[in-house]
C-alpha cells in the first residue's frame, strides 16, 4: 500500500485514473508518486500439475520480458510470521500482489506460478495498483495427477483426493489451459511463454507507453 505523507494519520492513497498518473490522498488531496502498471500472469494449477517443474525453463524462456516466481517461495516466511497460527491466505495473496506491483515499478510484468483462483486475487485492496490479471491453468489427467502426487517424498502433502477435486474445479473455471502431460518441461514452458508474450503483446498494443 502507498500512504499519504501529508496527513497526521495513515491514509491509503488512491491510484490515479490512468497508468503513469499520480496517486492522490482521498482525505487531503495531496498528490503522491506516479505509478506504473504491468499485467500479472497467474499460472495456476492443483498439486501435481507440474508448476514447480516448469519454473526454471519458463523463467529462462521469459528472461528479460517478465519476472517469474513460484508462490511457494513465501510459504516459509508466511509460516514464520503466523506465530504458530494457520497461514492467513488472504494476506499471502496480498503479499504476492505487492511483489508484482514492485516489479512493475522496474518495468517488468510478473508471472506467478501457484494454486491461485481469481476470487482470491481480484478482491484484494492491492488489486487496484496492478494492470490486468491473466489466468492460465496448468492441467493434467486425474490419473497422472494421482501418480505424480503418490511418487512425492513422504514429507510433502499427499491430499490426493482434495487436489483432484480442486483440479476439476479449476478445469471448469479457467478456460485458458495447457496440458502438462504432453511433451517435455521445455516444450510446456515454450507453450506457456507463448501465451504470456501473446497476452502481453495485446496489452502493450492497447496501452502503449506504459
């Protein structure tokens, strides 16, 4: 969040009406810093879809165009900050939106690999500081998901039935989809990278100069 530096009490700034315009305090009207928006590409999927396997080749394929993160990278920090309580998943999603907003200030869109759903990101207060969020589903047949999860080390989660159910929900609700059961990780990464660059190109054409 961005806060007004002129008010005695903390007041969250409102983003400007257009990308690159100054934010403004809704209480005193003082202008804040200009802001930059870039898209966020949420590459989602239930466990076993291949998100972690895809990370390295996808980051390499998009180097210089986007910054690519695995949402799990903040899990240990989120757990440590929770003070022994369950992780606050709303705050966890907000943290990643803040990361994406920060990356945009350096001129780069963010690709986030994680089990996200639109409702968990779109309702966040920080959402208004970002450009469009595009969603892509990494998917695989249920039997392959079950086999992948069963082959994991014992310390990893084995909530197989729940993840199969979640995968089916995502399949019904995220129309853009890539099947990770076909081809090598490099082939899948190339397909995802093509989707990202295609959406990014469309957005840059619609909003030149951002």
